[in-house]
């Protein structure tokens, strides 16, 4: 059964059960429970519009997925502690009242980070994703010196 609280019963709501057996109620994100539709919650599908929004992000940081439904960035931190600190700072940004949008964050091999942005409820990219990406671009990353040397296109954010 669903673990979210709603004044609407499932029998009244439009819903589908996906392959992961999670319930998606129309207008509600099954991943974080946010309620839509909200301004900017429609998926952006035109490549021209996606390109325009990609140009507002830091050069070399974000990559558009082949299916154009998400953007992602990946990098290597100096060590495990630096990676966890980065994730915690991204969590703080995502929870800010002016953002309230949540990324998929992956930590592998104790210091490799991947962030994937898309709007679950819209099934693709929305204005929320680009807003969060711009905010995340301002978060300090304690990069691996070797990784940073191998990626000269990356301009690090100054340490606070």
C-alpha cells in the first residue's frame, strides 16, 4: 500500500502501477511526494528549449542524456569525507524553500559522485531541474587533484 498521506483516495485518483510496483498518483511525484502540477512542471521536450536552458549552466559541468529526459554530472572528490560533505551541501540546497526539488545523487567507489536531475512527475526535464542545477553549480566541491587536472574545462567554485 502507498505510504503517502492524501485527502484523495486511490479509487478517486488516476493512478498507474509501474514496473517497480510504486504508485504514481496523477500530479504527485512518487519519489518525493511533491504535489503538482506547478508552474514549470511540464516536461521540456523541444531540443531548442533544452539547449537554451543548458547554456545557463556552468560550462563543462552538465551533460544531457541521450533521451533528453535528464541532465547529469559526475566527478571525483578528494576523499570520502569530501564526497559526503558535498552530498550534504546539495541536500541543503535542494531543501531550500525557493528550490524544493530533489536530485538523484549516487556515491560509488567512496568518492565518485554522479548527480542526475529530472522531474519524476513529468517524466523528463522541467524548469525545476535547471533551477536546481544552477543552484548546485554554486556548491563547493573538494575535487580530486588528479581528476581536476584531467578535466581542465572544469572551473571550480571557490572554497567558502
